[in-house]
C-alpha cells in the first residue's frame, strides 16, 4: 500500500504543480483583450507545457522526474535572484523540490524491490 502511495504521489503533485504554475499565465488578461491575448498566453504557458512533457517521461522513468524537478527548484532560485521575498521561493521552489524528492524516493524503492 505504501509503495502505491509513493508511486502516485509525485505524479499527482507534479500535475497540481503545473496547474499552479499555469495560474500565473492568467495575468495576461489584465494587459490584453480579445484575440490579442492568445500569443502572450501561449508564451506564458510554455514552462507549463515543458513540465507536462517532462511529467509524461517521468511517468515511466522516475529518475528523470527527480532530476528535472530538483533542477527546476534550484534553477528558479538562481533565475529569480536572491533579492526576492522568501515567499517566492517557498511557493515555487519548495513544491518542485518536494515533487523531485518524491520521484527520487519512488525510483529508489523500485531499484530495491526484488524482480520477479
């Protein structure tokens, strides 16, 4: 039972994380209206589309999910800079790091489980 939870938890949380990141793309509606919103919205959703592609790969290969989500968490800290409010890092980097750690734990358990 525990292995099923560890298997599904990073997958479910990673989809939730991508949905959370996608919410930030909605700010284009305050700047644009009508069909002018299509291109800026698409541009704002590119990171979400990339992460969705990574989730599809990580669905089968947990180590890929672990590396990418942990890498994303570290990248965000450096990309945002160190002069931002701590809440930025907690809201973006921490969930990504947690998902990466959960993917790594599942990968580790899969390696240790006897084949057969």
